[in-house]
């Protein structure tokens, strides 16, 4: 038995047979001298046409499986196939070196993917996988090979060095029970697709993993812990079988909680909302029966875009979320980039301490053009549902005054243009810095609600960079300092008759649910899959004890 550990990107457990995904196009393309440059360029044109029509098909399949936003990556692949720089590079290798198209594409692929890999921004680094994906497709079309050599006959755990988004969607979903890759990033579209397809997935297992695993090996995968066992011993198989059974039972039991109230045994009701990063998560919100959306991280719209998303594009996204939620509350947080979320086209300067740097509302209050575009889109979309707007990374009263002033300007602008917006839009702020928590009694009169961002509140209170795994033992989320700040924030909000929720990961920590409810928390917002377990916990809690 061999054990490997990576990063779990979707929590579920499975045992299955390993199926190694070997890409023919992974094999280096041989360099062959050609006689007719014109003929070779024509082969590239024809292969591109074929690749385009394959991508059209994959796009249609992806829409059904992962929704419009998830499927958009394949539209982007089509654009990448037509990218002038990429094509020029392929063509000039053919012309200048007199070599075959397959070889030219593989060289261009290496150049462009390493360019992306060397970019600082994690999102842009993840685009290297897309370049490799379209190049592999082009080579397979040139060689008339099947794109990937995997035909699944039984329930399999796909083991690969990396998995391109198009490969993930093309696989027969009914026969995949897990995904394990050597590389990959949590931000990659493949991870996002795996999550949306509810497949246990582990990335970053290291090169040794692929040397150790063979087709047909029994593999046990735990997407919760990131652990994977190759040919597990009897004991491990038994413990996995128990875990799978428990997981299934838990999920079945939770089904019965759909439609039920979030109410404690002694009658305290609490709102239970879900956190999302995009339209593609809406299905999970509805399936898990959240009462609303407590945090829509709108920065993902910017992260997934190559340039500033227009007002109209944003209106459409916000509108679709509001409409899908059919009148339930939707709290959209304005742009929170900077720190670990970098967007190239913002051209932000590199910083020594980005988490303590130029991020979120600090950028928005400076670059009001970007902020106003987003606010106009939010106000315009507000007529389609029950919208609340929330602002991240507040530390001072003057920031909130500045934000509200800009909102008033936007309203006047829209009035002048006779554009409609909802008359009542709740305005709230995130309490995610110790400063905001400590002055929460001064902030409360200015806003309609608070949402406590414990992910950042913990890092700033305990001086522990949330990206640094070495600080785990210091970043104690149950630290008295954090809990006192939360309690003080709740008291401040209630003193002024405002409601207060938690949207950081701590909201789903069931060992704290009772304490939060005793503090008086009015709302908890968690990842969609945590909604029902949390509902169960709330319904079993008795606050009188
Ligand atoms: C938080 O800081 O707790 C939060 C919800 O925001 P994010 O994780 O996006 O920083
Ligand atoms: Mg935060």
C-alpha cells in the first residue's frame, strides 16, 4: 500500500480502479523536415477548423453538465486557438525551420505555457494548462489521433499529470468516481469543474504519484483530507468503506432537512445562507436549500475576465443570480481584489506585504471609475430580486461615509438617466479587521447590517498570514481574542437594531454553532454543501441549557 497526500478540491470519498489518462499529445512531437511550407500551413488551418467544431460540441455538453459560466472556458479556448501571437509563432516555426506542424505547435505550446507559468498571479499561471490543452487538441487534430486515450469501462479514478478542462468534461461522468492529479491548482477551471460535477478530486500529488500508480490498481481517495492510497490494505479498505457508508448516510439524512426551518429546540430562528463565487454555484445553493446568498464574491467576475468587465456584463450576471434566487436575499460583496487575489489588468504594484496592502475597498475608493461601474451594475440589477450590497476590508468610519456618498451619487445619476433601481437596498459592511470590530459601535449607525469575515479577522487579529500553512498552530480560529471581537461586533450591531451574520469559514464550524447563537448571531453563511449539516446542528441545539 502506498499513501500520497495532495490538496482536496472537492470533499467526497471513493474507492475505484485507477485509470491512467495518457495523452497521445503528451508524447513529444517528432521534428520532421517538410517539403511544402504551404501544405503544412494548410494542415494547420484544417486542424484549427476541426478543433473549433470539437470545442463547439464540448461547449454544448458542458452547458448541460456544469452550466453556462462553467462552459465558457471552451469559448475562451476557441479564442485562444485564434490568438494572433500564438498562430504567428506556429507559422513562423514552420516557415523559418521548414518543419512539420505538430512540432511547431508543441514548441509554441511550451513557449506560451511557460510564459503563463512564470506570471506572478495564480489565476494567470493556471492559464498555462489552457494553452497546453488547446495545443494538445490541435496536435491531435493534425495527427488525426483521438484526443485522449482513455476509454472507461468501469467506475474509475482518473489519474493524470494534469487534467485539462475539455478532458474533464469529455470524460464519461457516470464512470468517474474520482480525479487525482500530479499538478493543478485550486483556482484552475478543472478544479472548479470537478467541484461542480461533485467528483472527489485531489490535486498536487507530486510527480512520484504517477510513477507509483498503474492502470487497474485499486485506489482509495479521500477528497476531504487530500489523502490517496494505492492498493490499500484490508484495514484501509474497511475504514474507507465505513467512511463512504457514513458519508452516504449523512447525505441521505440531510436530504430530509430540505424545506425545514433553521430553528433551535427552544425556538430561536437563524438565517442560513450560502457563499458563492459565481453563477455556476447556484445549482448547489438551490439543491442544498439555502435561504439566500450571504456572500457572492464578485471579484471572481474580474478574475475570470481578461479585461475590466463592463457594466452591462455585470448587470447580466447579477440579474441571473437575483432571478435564480427568486426573491430570497442575495448579498453581493463588491470587488475584493489584492492580497492573494491578483488581477493582471489592474496593474497593481508588487507589495512587500500584500495582505496588509492595497486591496478591496482601498482600491475601490481610489479607482472610483471601476467602483462606480460595479455599483451602477448592482443598482440596475436590483430590480430583479432582493439585493443587498456589502463592502469588504473596512477599517474606518470615513471609508463607510465615502462609500455611501458614492452610492448616493450613483442613485442621482440613475435618476437623471431615468434608470430604475430598487427603492430599498440594504447596505452592509464586512467586519474582517480588528479595527472594524473594535469601532463596530461607531460603524453600526451607518449601515443596515454587518457580516463578519472570520477568514481575514483571524489572520489580522492573530498576525497570521492566512496563506502560510506553517502558522496553522498559531492561527487558532477559536482564540479568545477572535471570539471576543465577534461578540463585541454582535452587541454593537444589536445596540443599533442592525442584524449581524458570519460569512467566513468559521460559520460552518459546528463546534461553535451554539456559542454563536448564544452571542446572538442572526445569520450564518457557508459553502452550499455545509448548509444542511449546519441546519441539523441548529435544530439539535437548545440555548436554554
Ligand atoms: C473572510 O475574510 O472571512 C471572507 C469571507 O472573505 P474572503 O475569504 O473572501 O477574504
Ligand atoms: Mg475577507
